[in-house]
C-alpha cells in the first residue's frame, strides 16, 4: 500500500514538473494579440517567460511575436529588435499573415524583411517594415500583430541571466517607428520582452508545491473516509 502511494505521488510530481516546464515556454504566434496593451504601444509578447537550465537546453526553440495598438491612422511601421546572439539564434521569422501583418491585413502593402542580422550593433537583430500602398492607410484605432520570430538556444543560459528582446531603444527612429497617413511620426511606448533565467531548483518548487497540495487533499479525503467508517 505504501509503495503504491509512493509511486502515485512520484507520478504526480513528475507530471506536474513536465506540465509547468512546458507552460514556461512561449506559445506559437497568433494572428491577434494575446497580451493587449493600452494605446499607443508596440510590444513583444509574451512579455516575460521564465526559463531555467531544464527547459533552456541547447536546441530548445520558442516563438515570440511583436504586436501594436495605435489610435491614429497608420501608413507605415518598422521594427528593430535586438537579442543576445551568444545565447540565442534566429531560425526563421515572418509576418503574422504570411505576406502581410495581421495589423495591415486586407490592405495592399509593401513588406520588407524580416531581416535576420547577427552583426548589427555587435549583436543579433531582427529588422522588418511594412507600408501601405499609394494613399491607403490603416484607420485608427486599431490593434494587431506584426511579425513572429523563432529563436533557438545555442548555449544554456546561466541562472541570474536575463534575456532581453529589445525594441524600445529605437522608438521614433528609423529602426522602430510608426508613421501616420501624412508620414509624420506617431509617439508610442515600446515594451521589450524580458525573459529571466532562474535556478532549476526554483523551477522545481512550483510543481512540488502543487504536488504537496494535491497530496494534502488526498490525505484529507482518506482521513475523512476513516472517520466516517
């Protein structure tokens, strides 16, 4: 009986560990924003994902998306994202509706990139831009996703390290900007993605807590049955 209980508890802990580590990874990109921000804004989503050496092994891949919410009419936008190329590499990237962004879907546009560069500003970068054709524009207010990027770990990160996905340093410059139908810059807030790396034991703490809670419930029910008998 004790052996069976031990196997049951071990199974719960292992299952919860796998589940939690899996949910730590960013999900694949979607057409519409998963984490809406108040206008006017451009952001990286997921905004934050907790990695540990257990789920950031060499070869592990994950996706992130850049999204935007603007109140004014939009004619063009550009993105400059910087990442840590010593830890990550970009396998592929694209616009969220294949040939166009979700934001500009339904309009004729000219898209450039995404360009994957491993030397820009001595680091890795992803550069992309898209403009409406002719006198067309995207009426505001409007929100949607722009590009997706697939990253892969080429080095196991060190606990305490933070992986930034930086778009904010370029706001209202050529690399990250949004312009209206008069080709004037639109002021907006850019939110970077910040992914902390935690020790593996900390990553294990959450499923262990869940397991202890589940065990308490099980034991509580067992004690209750004994009392009723």
